[in-house]
C-alpha cells in the first residue's frame, strides 16, 4: 500500500492507483524518485514480478503523461492489447476526474430561491 500524499492539495477522491507490467530488466529507484519529485505521483516497484504500482492525482496528471515520462527515462511498459485497453480507460477516467474537480459546485438542494 503506497504511503499517503504529503501534499495536502491532493484530495482523496482524486487519487488513482494502477498497476502495469514493465519490460525493462533494471528499473532504477533513483529514476523513479526523480519522477516523483517532478509530478504528483508515487511508485512502488516489485522487481520479482516486474510490476509497477502507480499512485497519482488524476486531476493534475494523466496516465498517458506518466507513461510518456517513464518511457523518456527508459522504463518501458509491456504494451500488449490488454495494456492498450486499460490505458484508454484510465485516460478517459482521468479526463472525467479533471473536469469534475475544476467544475463549480452545484446547489445544496432543489429549492427555488426566495
């Protein structure tokens, strides 16, 4: 279980956790901590399973942006058909959360104003 975000601006309802398989044999923990310092994201890497758990703020970062950042640092995800389906769904989910987080709140009830 990833540790909670230290940044208090990250709301619990905007946090997403996804797991992806990694092709790369060696994943540098220094590289992951460097990415964590740049973006509101946390990584947990399981070397024996080649699995990377990604916890991030959906209202500020998109899943596709995280994958692009990982690829720039030579951490290649296993891009099979299942990954592409999940990535499309995660991007759709991120877009919805980002739109909802920036929307104005609705009224508290359905009563007409006096």
